[in-house]
């Protein structure tokens, strides 16, 4: 009777078992575990892991269909684009946007895992469990021959190779996850229950510590629990700073290393042979490196062939030397004493070593040398080996060395504030007291907070022109007082300063001044330009670039005198319209990776003019033949080659998300041209940079450098009068000049502001007075007829229209006219419709966006520019 009851219970259990959870091969759909018998299945279904995943499985089956797609961009795609990482299986995730959270939650539809933090999505997407499940589901043909029970390292490397292959097949693009907007009625507690999340899954990987040394100004310090970095923060900017830090290379490398170690069998071993430090503790110096007691051996990871410190992320030459080095000790102390170490790390060398010795001499201090770890693998795979740091036993002193500041004083340049801290030359402590006083100031800590709010990877700067409009510049600028944010600010109208420190961050839609550690949302053009022209920005620029002038500014008796001094210097500086802020775009940088590479030899040779180029090519060919080192086969990415050649991408034409053509601008000859992506090498290097036109314009600009101090406020007496139209209702656009055998533009007079009348101080000098056209890069004899002929020429008109079209983002017209300019013979038969289409028929736009209007009643003089002593 008992047997019958047992059989009946088994049959009942089998009958009530959900068939959608088990495959025909007895594998759990949710967990991928193989359970051949009923007992195995019953045991499996009672496991906490299965129950947790079952809740997420039910969430996908019952909850997801009730919600709407999210129309905004994917936070995960932006995250991985921002740090330049490629992941597979991202399209299997669902990005869940809840009303109670500013950061989306996520759930994986093939692994039935979930999380409330994006860092948890990082860990899941790079786990072998997710990757192998994804490959089995969608790329089973690629994994058919993969021996999963072989050497784990070989399996790991083979899986990474398959992932790279899949990414290449996708064109380097990330396939986005499903983004859903969840019902606003769903509370955080309900969402946690449905997604099987506990409270611990809501906590990010950092701790906040408070330094109350100065009770009036308490300081908050963020301690990253992954890479152990200490960062200055405040409540207002905490989320922004953590988001920036999460995408920093140092943090991402630590994440990758930790993830790899977690996926291998790590064996903990006792280190009984490590001697306990004996007092009194002291430092010893060898080869300019300081060594103390052995500590933090718990971070030693022993591979079969090499040794590694997980705390310092580096390979070790000597265990004893590394774990007793000042660099490792400083890093180790940040774990147990973050507040003290944030402060101590800024001290001068001797003061720092003294404070560290006091901490580790405390009887309660834990050296943590009792155990280490062992990994059953030869070494890291190549993709992780390349991100390891080089080992260093020396801890870099943050206190800078004394450098001259004028004749009577010295200074310490603070790399946090980017300011020169003045130090009297009579001090005996090498400025240590002045440095400690500076670091204790609230302003220094505020700068540290603001600097942590942005981080730019050099690999993601792209050779593109920023479309943030510039303010007008004047030959004879002045200071004007303005009020912004209830503060009085002095703005100069002379020219832009320090654009090399300003970043157009297209990823976050901001403009960031790395000099002053300030940022502005895109669209606030007035505030951006006011900052670039402000006295504070200019003064900060001098701290970094010109300390001789800074020393003179510092001794001025009034701020007004200081302003006038720097304005006079600015007037004497060379101004260039080609100066631009840098453009930062990880997305565009990733796309440019797909453009391929170019032989570096081609890049080198093209910088020589057509006359000397054959000789250089011959010499390089002989050198390559003799050297036989393969240097001629080295290639460089197109992105870096464009930067080296001074070519900037001004606009991009896309279709269906794919780039078709790009509009380029050469900063050497100031010409524009367009090219399809597939023929970018031919268009840029073979056609433009190798052309006589490019070298001719470049030589003309170099020979006619215009000193801003040479410009006077006098207006040239030469002018070009407007053409007298017989019928104002039917104006003539182009008129045939039978003498010159060319068409002349007579509808309007444009581009006069780009003409400069040059006069020599020497009445009998070898160079007679003339005109120079900054649009066409040509010299014109100083005769009215020659001036008018040039201004009405098709070439001048085309150069002007191309610049206007670029400035107004009329991309098709700019591309069209740039193509005409590149032809050997420029046809003047241009349809008036093109010209009217730019909006310039009655009114044009000149340099600085000023209006250039002509009437029949008066002509236009050469734009108020008479240059003396330039020949």
C-alpha cells in the first residue's frame, strides 16, 4: 500500500510539473542545468537559484507585454560606447525604466538574471555564463566544435575570439537592448519582488567617508570598492562623479581583471612563512625608492608562471620588494584609512612618510599577510594582459617642485586647481608650508570635486569641427562688464583664448572648460562664449601657459591695470580663425575605427610638395631597402592620420544610420572638399593633399602672415561699387566679360571683409602695396580694376559661398560648391537658384556672422584693414 501511495505522489508531481520549464533533453530552460531524473528535477526546482530565476521568467512572460517601448536612447548603449567596450548579447537584455529611479534597471531574457545597477549589467554581460548561453542560443554553429571541458584558459580565449568575430560581423555596432517604460504605479518594493532583487543589489560599489578636520567645511570622500581610488565629492554631484568614474579606464581595467579572477578556480593558501614585522618600524631607501614593512600580501595572486598584485593591478618581479614598497603601502592604507590617506597623499615626501609610519606603527594595525591566492592558469589572456599597469615601487609626490615665477619669487603649480601658488624665494622649506596651506583651502577641494565631474579618454577625441558658434572678434577689443549668476564679470571682445582647453563633449551634450573645470549645456552659446572671453578664464590661461606675464599681472596695483595689461598682450598675439575647441565623441571614434588604416609612409611623404616628393620617395625607398625592417609596412588608423594631416570633418551625411559622405576642411589651406567614406584615402591624400592647389594656398598663407598689430582703424579708399541694374525687378546675376573671357558676378558685392590692403613702410621697398584675399589666398595688384575683377570672379564667389554654406550648415550646397572649386577649370555658369538658395541674394553673411549688404547707391570699401610694415 505504501508503494502505491509513493507511486501516486510521483505521478502527481510529474503531472503538475510545468512542461515549459524543461526541454526534451531534460535541461532546465531557466537555469540550463541538466536533470535526468524526476528526483533531480524536484531537487532542482526547490533550489533558491531556480526559484529566483523563475520569478524573472514569470516577469518576462506576464509583465513585459503590458508595458510600452521607451522612446529615449539606451543607457546601456551610451555606457559601453562611452568607454569604448564591445559586448555581445546586449540585445538580450531589457532596459527597464521605472518612475522611481533615474537609472534604468535591467533583466536578461536568456539567463533570467536582473539588477538595479548598470555595474551589475557589466558583470553579467562579461560573464562566461551569459556569453556561452548567448552563443548556444544564437550562434550554435560557431560553438559546435568548441570543447567546453578542455583547458579553461584555451576555452576562455576561444570564446573571446568568437565574440570578436561576432562584433566584426555586426560592423562594430552595438545591438541595443529592448528599452521598456514601466507602469508608473509600480513601486520600488513591488519591482524588487518581481525581479527577485534584495536590498544589497541596490547598493553601488562605493562608500562615502567624511573628513571633519575642518568642522566649518567638512569634506566628503568617495572610496571605490573596485579600484580603491579616493575621489572628492559632494552631495549635489555624487551621481555625476560616480558615473564618470565608472567609465574611466582605470576603473574599467580593474573591473575586467576582477571579473576574470572570479571566473577561475581561486585557491586560498596560507602564507605561514611571511615574517611578522618587528618594531621599531622604519623606512629604508634603495635606488630612490622607499621600502617599509611587508603588508597586504592578501592581494598576491600566484599564477603557474607569474605573480600578480590585485590591489596595484601589476605583475611582480619580487614579492618582498613590491609588498614592502611605498607605492603598495600607500595603496593598501587607502582601504583601512581612506580619510587620512586622502589628506596624507598630498603631503611632501618626508611628511608623508612620517605620517604613514605613524599609522602602521599602531599596535592595532592589521598587516594582512596571513594568506594569498593561487590561480590554476599560466597567466592572464592577452586581452587582459594589455591593461595591466607597469610595476612601480615609487609613489609619485603630488606636491610639485618649485619653479620660477618672475624675478623675485617662485611658485608651485597645483595639478588639481591648475593654478600657480606663489612662494617667496626666501623660504627654507621649499614651499611645503605654502603647499599645505593651499591644500587645506576649501577652493582646492572644490576644484578636486569639479575635476572629478568629467573625464576624457584621448582615444575618443575626433578630428571634427565643433558647431558651437563663436563670438565675434575685433581688431581693437575692449573690456565690458556683465552680470552673470549675480556676479560681475569682465568680458573682452578681442578674441577667443585657450580653445585648446575647451571640449565640445558630444557624448554628454556639454561644453567643458578643462582649464577652469566648468561645464555648460550645449545651446547656452552666450554663456559659453562669455566664459571663454572672461578675465577669470584668461587669467587661468596665464597660470598654465605664460607665467612670465602672470608674474607681471600679479604685481599690478589694481585689477583694472591687470586687465589692461593682459588685453594688450592679447592684441599682440596671433589670432587664427582656424582655432577651435576639441570635439569629444566616443561614438564617432568607434565608427572611425571601421574606416581602416593608411600606410604611415604615405602620410609622411604627402607633406612634401609635388616638386620634392619624388626625391623623398626615392630616398625612403633606398632606406627601406637597406634597413629591411618592415617600417614601410606600418599603418596608422585613418582617425589619427586625419589629425596629423590637419584635416577636420565639418559635416556628415548619413542614410539609414550609415555614413555616406563627409565634408572635410583643411586647416592648412582652408579649403573644403567632400568624399565618400569608401574612397577617403584617395580623396584626402591622393587628390587634395597632393594637389598643387593645396600647396599653392598653403604657401600663400605662410608668405602673407598678417600681424594683428599691423592693422589700423583707417578704412581703405579702394572700393567696388554695386553693379547698376537696368531693371530692378529682373536683376542680372552673371554678366559675360568679353575682354577677360569670363563671367562676372554682378548681383551683389560680397567678400570684401576678407580683403586686406597691404602697405609697406618703405616707400621704395621691393614689394609694392597690394591686396591680399584671405578667401582665395591670392595677391591682387593695388588697382581698382584688378580689385573689382577679383571680387566679381567666380572663384572668389565660390570661396565665399562655400564658407557661408559651411557656417550655416547648408551641407549639400557646401559639398556642391567645394566640388566645383576642386575642378581644374571653374565654370561661371552657376544657376542663380543655388545662390538664392543660400539666402545671400540680397544679403550675405561674412566673417563673424556680420551682415554684408550692398545697394546700388554705394560701393563697399575694403574692410577697414590697412596693414603696415608687413612686406
